[in-house]
């Protein structure tokens, strides 16, 4: 507690005390840590409570008192940077002042987030070749030649080529500076814009594609290796959910149990509500004719297509793609009615005619790539061959996953519309697989680790002591694992979240420091009771007069324009879908008549820049959808009005449908309860996060408008009561509620007058 006290004093003011929620959370996390070193905790700490100070304090204290290392994970690279650059130095200084020991913190990102010198040298030489200049094998000389060539011939480079040249020039300087602790080669440190995702690929490799320290001539100055080495030395490693998800989805020791990174004792997952979805995405795979053709091209690039076997294999690719397409097309034809996908169940084989053909074709590719790797030892070729082999093996395992029914996973066939910029605009069928129930994967991979050799020896475990299958002489049974202290924290937790991540500890909720700010703010939900509203919102379907979400868009827009007008701008508009958001942005721009700027996430400007411009201009209005519901932090007068058109319930989709089915089968829930548990609960979480955009500090106040009359009990369009309650529960912190539009407009005008008066005085 003394470390936290000191950190709060250092960061706030002398005499400042931790918030009540911080003190309570600290006690709970310490208890989890002391529970034989492997307790669990599930903490809901509202925004502003100061969670990061709490878990960093626990991690620092664990090292100072018990020499125990921790992993901290958060949702994004930006949050990772914020923890390491802003919060960790305060905690490290406080820990040193209290205990005399200064813990070391380090960031851990994926291998491909850092410049690979070998890939950069290869790509820069390729580009020089195309510019008609000679290259160099040594980064310093190459960097000079490259800069000169770009200065002389830069006019020949346009669009993606120009972007790639800029990134290569920067990456070469990073490679030259390797060894200087200020030079990290971190993608985040690149000062320019990168619009083409292929650009970064030209200067980086994944850990699987790296040719290895024993083979690489740049291994001593390798930037990804240096980053990993810093993490291995650190007491507290700050990583992101993506890396943890790679570990959980593939059951490989990327972080926990990694021999290079060393032993960890505690795991703290901040913004943990996002983890299951990231694990699902990480485990998702697909097969289509386009994927087959793209793989054929990638393999063809690294093999010598003058060789007969390679040529034959590539020619066969078109036939294999055709087989896959015909198989999937036949399944896609069964999609009908209101369905947009064909879910696959037990015994349903999406590639029944083509499986063997694809499998053979892929096996052949692996053999050719193995042979090529044996006969070609140039590092540049080796990276390309490894990349290609990784893709082939990835498709091989995808083929197995999409073909076999497994409980806890979803498989389906759907028809994909190509990206508008794609040259071929023909729609094509695809089969997809996604793990749905990921609790077991998370529990096994992240909350426990395999015992080390010494620990195995200490408990007397050996390969022979494992249970042995009667018919087999091979030892069977997994090595024993050690549980870690596992704490999942979030500002908002969906109901029953512990079950999704395999945490048994009950959810603890901590008081918000923003109660008085919510007390001086209001929630506005417009009612729809008169005939005009009913006609504007409803339509008849199947003999029933029902709420029509398409018509609601125009109705919500009228309210939105009135509210923004009454507030004089200074608003954040959050749309349930991108298409409605674009429509709102266009209408609000024309309604503003130049009195305030209306910015949106569809203006073709990087979102980061757009949000910065909105925050810098008090009267401006920002329009966006899901990414702004969770990722915007504008305290003060910029954001005194947050408008949400309606809860962003996801459209029916195979993954969430499979989650619902799993709950009905395994958790003794009826279909409606399970549906609420998945779809409504996810939408509630987004609604709560959207509401949280309004109050970012104790002195904030304003209005949250949710333009969905179904939230009100009165009127013909109410949500089913359990759903309505679930949504309203997320908004319970607003004490004052308004449903009459004129009263809402007046409240906003009064607020603006108060703000103007405060500024004048
Ligand atoms: S060791 Fe791997 S990542 Fe490092 S420079 Fe060489 S190829 Fe690139």
C-alpha cells in the first residue's frame, strides 16, 4: 500500500490519497497473489479508478518482496506504450523510494513489430536494382546509397512505391543505429503514414519466418531479438492481448512458459473483456479458391518455375482452386431465405470432393519447399522459402479445421463480396472455422505454465511416471502445469465473463470516482408516443406493426441535429453501423452551416489525427462507430454531448449463434437467456463504453442521449423486459433522466450558458 500511496502523491499532489476503489482493488489483488501464489481475481474498476497504478504496484511489490516476475497485458499497442511511458516510471520510482529496489519494466510486442535488418537489406537492394543502381550488403553503406538514389530518382516513385521507399530509408537508419538503446526499430516509432499493409512486410518478418540467429549475419544487431532480450531482463513485461491470443489459440509458449523470456509468476490482463474475441479471431481460418490461387502465386515466387515439377504444381493450382470453388458453390447454393451463411454441423463436409486433391497439392508444395531450402542457403531466399512454407502449412491445418466438426467451434460457408478496390469483383464462396468456446484454451495457456525441468525433478515426475496407454509403449499424459496468479481487470465486464475466460473467482466491482460527475449529468431517451412518431418508426410486417430500424435512422437523425444545435456543437455521435454513421455525418455537416466542424472517421484522414483535431477544437463534432465507442478519451468541454443512435447489437452471425447454442447445451439456459447472454450482453458492454466517453474526469458533465425509444417502458416499441433492463443497467449511474425532447434541448442550452458564464468569469 505504501508504494501506491507514494505513487499517487508523486503523480497527483503531496498529501493526495489513493481512491477508495484503488485501495480495495489493491487489497484483493494482493490477496490473490498471496493465495499460494496462484489465486485468481476478476475486477471491474470503472474508468478513472486508476487500475493500472494498482496492478503495476502489485507487480512491482511481488518483485521487490518475493523476486517474482509478472506479465501485464492490455488491449492495444497504444495502451501498452501509455503504461510503459507514463505509469510504469511513477511506480518504479515509488517502489524504489519505499523498498530501495527499482523494478524494470519492458514492452513485449510481436516479432514483426520491429525492423528485421535482413529483410530490409534485401528489400532495399531490390528497389535499388529497379532504380538501376547498385546496392550493398552492409546496412551503413546501403543506407547512404539508398538515400542518394531516392534523392536522385525519387520522381520515378509514386503511391505505394514512394511509401515503401520512405519506410525502407527509415528502416535502414534503424538497422544502422542498432545497439543504441534509443533505437528500437519499433513500427510505432515510424514518423510517417503507412497506408499499404504490404509496406511494413518489406522490412519485417514474423518469428516463424526469421532464419534464426545461427544463420543470420545480422543476428548480433537484430532489433526484434534486442526487444525480446530487454523483456527477458525485465521484472514486469508489458505485452498486448494479441500476443497472449496467439499463445492461447495455438497452445505455444509465446509469452508464458517461453524459454527465452524466462519464468513468470503473475498475469494481469487489463481491458480483459476483449481477450476472448481476440483469441477467437486468432484461431479463425478459411479456405476458398482465391486463397488457393494466392498461395500458388506466393509459392511460385520463391521456387524456380522453370523446373518442370514447380511448373506442373503451379499449373495444377488453377485446377485445385476450381475444385474448391465447385465444392463450396454447391454448399453456398443451399443458403436461402433470411440466412446469409450455411452453418455446418456434425458429419457435414464442406470440401467432400476436393479435400484429398487440396491435401495432396499442399503436401507436394511442402516437399518442393523442403528440397529448395536444402539446395539454397542464401539468407534472402531462406526467408522467402520459410514464409511460403509457413503459408502452405497454415493452409494444411486450415483444411483439417474446416473439414472436421468439433464441439466449441463454428464452421460455415458464406459468399464473399470482394473489396471494392479488388480487380476481380466476382463474388466467391468461402468456408470458415472459428473457435467459439475459448475458455479452456485461455485457462490452459495463460493461467498456467508447464513445469520447468527442475520443478519436474523436485516433484519426482518423469516421462515414465506419466500414465502409459495399455497398448502402447510410448509415455502418455501431459506434463504437470503450475497455476499462476491470474487477474482479469476491466472498466466494464459482461455478465458471466469469468466463464468465457476460465476464471473461477467471483467478479468484484469497485466504486467509481465519477459518481458526482454522473450526478450532474443527464440521460436523454426520447419517447415515441404520438402518431407521427409511430408512423416514422414502425412498419407492418407479417400482420404486426413493428419497430423498423431502417426508418429509425431518419427519426434519430432529426433528434441528433436538434441536440447538436442546442448544444452548439461539442458532441460525439456514435452510430450502431458504419452506413448509418456516414449518413449522420453528411447530414450534420450540412446542418452545421459552417458554425462548427463536423469530422468523421470516414473522411479519409487517419483516425488518430481526426480525433486529435476534434479534441483541439471545442465546438467541433465527431461522428464514428464502434472504434470510437471504446477508443476516445476527450475530457472537458470538447465532449459535453454524447449521442448514441441505438444499442449496437450485432447482426446474427455464425460465431455468436454457436456461442448461444453452446450455452443452451452446456449451461442449462433457454434460447432467449443464452441470446441475451451473448448478443445483448455484447451490445450492453458497447453501450456502457459509449456512455463512458462523456465523463473522463471528475469535473466533466453533460448529456448522454440514446435515441432508442425501445428503452422506455411506455410506448408500443419496448424491448422485451429482460433485454430492456440489461441495457438500462449499464446506464444506471445517470441520476437524472429526461424523455421529453424540449426539456433535453433546454437542459443543453442551460449547460452551454453555464459554460459560457464560467469561461467569462
Ligand atoms: S535474426 Fe531474424 S529477425 Fe533478426 S535480422 Fe536476422 S532474419 Fe531478421
